[in-house]
C-alpha cells in the first residue's frame, strides 16, 4: 500500500508539541490486552490520535500517523451528511454468563458484533456465545460475527453453516486471504449471510483487490489504517460496495475521526463499529464518545486535562511511543521527497 503523505507535513517538533501518551484501562480483556495505549496529538484543526497496534511494523504504522496528522492539521473537504451514527455493540469472546453485563454498557444498540474464532476456544464456544446473545437481544436484534481471519476455508464454511441458524447479518473477515473469501462466498451463496472484508482492505497493499475479486459484499473500513478520511472515502467510492466504519479500540479522539468518516459517506446502510468507547474503563474526553440510544455524535472532542494526568502512560512506554512516532514520521518524509 502506498503511504499517503499530506501536502505539507508539519515539522516534527510541531507534531510532538503538546502530545500525550496515555494508557486507558479496558473493562474486558480484548485482543489480548487490558490497557489501550495511544499518542494524542493537538493540531490546528483539533485533537487527533496515533495508536497503531503494538505488533504492527513501522511501514504499516506510518499510515496511522498520516491519518492522525491529516485529522489534526486539516479539515476534510467532503460534506458532512449526518450528525449522528448508529453503532453496534462489540462483544469480546466472553463466557455466556458475562454477555448480559457487557451488552448493558452499549446503551440502545440494536446490533451486536460478536468476536468468534478466539485462540484457545472452539466452535462450540462460539455457538453458545451467539445463542445467548440472540436470546438476550430477541428476534429484532441484529448479529454480525468477526473472526479476524482465523478460520481456514473449510472451517469458515462449517462455522457459518453452524451459526446461520441465529439469523446472521454478516460474517467479518472469516478467512485471511482474498481467494479464500471469494471461494467462501461461492460456497455459501444459498445462505442469506453476507461476507465483509476488514483486514483484506486495511492491511492490503491494494485495498481495492477484494472488490475486484468479488470476495466481499461489504467493506469494513477504518480511517486510521487507510491513511485518513479522504483516502478512505476514495477507496469506498472506487470499490462500489457498502461500507461499515469501524474502530480499532480507539479513545474518544480516535472514535471522533471514525465518526467524521462515517458522517461523510454518501450511503450508510449498516450500523457502524464505533461504539467501542463502551469497552473502555476510562477515557480522555468529557463527555466520552459512547453509545447513547444506540448512536454517537459526529463532532470533534476536547481532551480533558485531568484525564491526561490520570491516564498518562509510564515513562518507558511514553518513550517507546514517541520513538515509534518519530520513525514513522521519517518514513512519511521519505515518501514526500
């Protein structure tokens, strides 16, 4: 994937000036972590966030920095089409007896995205988690699954057939490769379950390949890994597929960037995955970006000074993040030359 570069990158000192590295506790262990770390940046357009997952290499993380600079230093030229966004609840791979408590944090959400294919768990665990969720939300609720590419093709087909009894809206990234997604769509075409692509879009060298291969019915997009709002809008337009805007377990600052993208999409058929602020045990903004009556607003947020002090990351982690940001900035500068 070509790294996007803003027309004129602000000086590194300006990017780092007033930056803050935070460590936010989670209410439930998610993606193997109990705290979400992020660098908050204050640009002339407002607060922005740099928070690629720690396992990502610098080339991939540089996309997130390009998006953070873009959001903090300029306003998108695309029109704002909506002032609120319907969002889904996100259910980690918890035991059935914990589901009700997790969903209670997502006020009024009619859709639940359920994590499946968790390492160390079985399909039987997934079936019981989905079964209990359907019982709790009733027939009118919507269920989507997210496997994060963990199934091979045969496992994915078997899992979809085992779980489609619960009336699934779609299954997100059931397999890792585009070829597998395309073949899975062919195999389950008689089942009323759509296939959504996430990693195949945001981590791919060519984010449009999944659309050209007929490998997905829906694109799951995130503003940060795609290099910013305008670039994500361009990708969706070129793909010609419905899009769901999702988060990367961001703070309220990162969620505001996702909401700004969702607000500008010409069409928004599905609830977005931007309610994950409900999984945070604390947040950097007051009020935080979290679901109210199943929706979030689309405006920017202001960071609370007390929260910055309360959630400040340990010095060694702050140094790690600033060094990472500097390396990613150097990559962006190299592309700009």
